[in-house]
């Protein structure tokens, strides 16, 4: 009968196991983080109307697009002018419009001087009059990569967004 040999793991072997485990964990985290950053940049630079349209708007203009009516969205992308204009119909029966306006920093239109002609490409466009002005709110801004103007009719749920893309995300 042969005597069984029990291998005793020495301290040197434990150190190798710990180092390999730590390196593997750091590697997985780095690959995951890199994938997330790459996805973020891909969506931010995807300016067409075909893929990631809503995500692109949310990243560039920092305006959330809530539940919208199916088939009630329209997008026009002008590659030469580097502009993207969208129309959405928000589901007002599912979205608290007062909360939406507040969360997305929309301000009352009142007498704000805005060029609404950019929305004339759509059949439905914002028609602000003294009688309905209290229903309309706007959000506009400028960043290194994007200028935007967003108009929302709090009662009907109509949302228009125009973006001028100045550079890569």
C-alpha cells in the first residue's frame, strides 16, 4: 500500500492565488466599465433618427422623454445642417405633467423670445397665443456639443425638441 501524499499549500501558492483573483476581478471591472463608456459615447454620437433617438436626446439635452403614444413621434435629421428636430405625444394619462415640467426644468413661455419656425416641418407645431400661453413651457440650453430648444404643452402632452449638434459627445 502506498502512502497518500497530502500536498500542503504553502504561503507562496496562496499569494499567487490571491494575486490572480484580484487581477481577474480588476480585469472584469475594467472591461465592464469600458463597455459602459463605449455604449454611452455610441448613443451620444448616434444622431440619426433610426437608432437610440430618445436616448440621444436625453443625453444631449438632458430632457427626459416619458411614456409616449405609440406612432405619435416624428423625427427629422438634417445631416448637412447638423440639426435634429423631434415631436412626441406624451401619454398624459400616465405621466404627471406638472411633475414632468418641474423635473426637467421647463419654464413658462410667457413672453420668451423663441424661434418656433424650426418646428414648422411637422404637421403639428406649437401655436402659442395669449389665450393658451399658460399651457406652454420651454427648456433651452447650450453645451459644448449641443444647443437645444424644447417646448411642451402641459395639457395636451405635445413635446417638440430641436437640437443643433455642434460636435461629438
